[in-house]
């Protein structure tokens, strides 16, 4: 059992220095109702993108651009973020955030549409990192696509895998919680992946494709 105290969790979550431009994007995301990644999660995403020198990244769930900005910070200067969202209003906010952060336009490819329609059009093994942060019930299908898209050694990152403390409580059996709990266990046992569930933010499941 963990002996970590709430103060320790809060300290770790507030530890990253969140740039003002990302804080602004995070606030806008909250206002638009597309819950942004937390600073702790964002810092982990930057680190993962830097660790694999991610030049080609796919993001499922653009939101107002918070996670995209953290990813771009960790990617090499010529890295391209391909980001998918079904809500044009969210992508407009994200484009504004990228512009405010001084991101060159050729470094982001925003695709408007349903992730399950867009993902099959992307090439096998062509991506260094995939972030899953779209519609929760569709996560299992996103993940199958993500594993196909990743090169060997590429990183899969999935947000909300602890789902508001619900996944850890076996008594909670609503549909979204069960989908995410089962998916986590399925990925843990997947021979194609090396997995770690990081308790940052709302839970970031990370995996490297063998
Ligand atoms: C949690 S928010 C993403 C937050 C974003 N990653 C960030 O940190 O700012 C989820 C996003 O997924 C989008 N979304 C929901 N269903 C989708 C679908 N079927 N296909 C693509 N995007 C979807 C929503 O419009 C929303 O912007």
C-alpha cells in the first residue's frame, strides 16, 4: 500500500513550471469543456517526446491545445504534431494557442473529424509517439490503431487511465470506468508493449512498443 500523502501528490503535480501560454490554453480548454491535461501530465508528455526524439506525433483529442503544446516542447524543432478532434471550435482554440506559443504552422497538422475515421488513414509504423485523449469509450479502438501507427521503440501515452479515482475502486462498475480498467489490464498483459501506469494527473498509462 502506498504511504504517499495528498500533500506529496499535490507537490509533484505542481512541481513542473507551466509556461504562461500553456496555462492560458489550459484555462480556455476548461472554459470550452474539453478537460486539458494537468501540468504534471504535460511535463511527463514533454519528457517522453524528448526521450524518443519524437519527430512524428499523433494526438487523439486536440482540445484547446494544452497537451499539444507540452508535446511540442519536448519534440525536436522539426517535429510535426498531427492532432485529431471532432469539434472545430476546440481546434480553433488550439490553433490560437499554437500561434501564441510561436509554433511554426508547418509543425502542426490539425485534422477535423472522428478519430475512428481518421486513424485508419494514417501510415503503419510511421510515428514515434501517440497520445490518446479523446472519447473514453472509444479508447480500446484508438489503442489498437495507435499500436499499428507506432514504430518499434515508439511511445504510447493514454490519459485518464485512473479516471477520477474510479478505476482503483473495484466497487465502481459504470461503463467508462470498466472500459478503462479492463483496457489497462489488457495492455499490461500485452506482449507487444512494455507498460507503466504513472499516477500523474488523472493517470497516464505509458508504454513502449517492442
Ligand atoms: C479531454 S479533451 C482533450 C484535451 C487535450 N488533449 C488537452 O490537453 O487540451 C477530449 C477531446 O476529444 C474530442 N473528441 C471527443 N470525441 C471524439 C472523437 N470521436 N473523435 C475525435 N475527437 C473526439 C473532444 O472534442 C475533446 O476536444
